[in-house]
C-alpha cells in the first residue's frame, strides 16, 4: 500500500472535473502487461500500472469518449476490484494508524 500511495499522483482527485479510479488486480493478471488488455485512449485517458494496481484518470467531460470503461463485464474485469482514490487514501490512513498504535 505504501508503494501504491507513493505512486498516486497528488493532483489526481475525484471531483467535478476529473474521474480517477484505482483498480486492484488479482494475482493472475498482476503484471505491466495488463495494460495491453485494457483498452484506453492515451489522448484523453491516463493509465498507469503499479504493482498490484492500475490507476486510471480522465476528465469528466470526456468519460463517454474514454475506452477503459469498456472492460466492464469482460474477463479482465472479473479479476479486479475498483475503488476511488478517496477510499484508497482512507484505507491507507487506517492501516497506518493501526500499525502506529500500541
């Protein structure tokens, strides 16, 4: 989780102008090669592989032109779980608090 948190761009947030998701990968598909299986349009979507996850960002006004959401219902979609960055950051904070507490 620490490696993931260090790799998440701070400027990427879910708000009225930007959509951003973290896709946690099952071990069977956890490889940078997974990006070859996820359709995306690099002109309007940012897709980053970090060990264990794929991070996706797109401007909200371009979501309908994006390609990543086309994985919904596919075999690859069945091997991942998606969380928004706010949830990921909160989970990380809870994990850190638990490791710091006596």
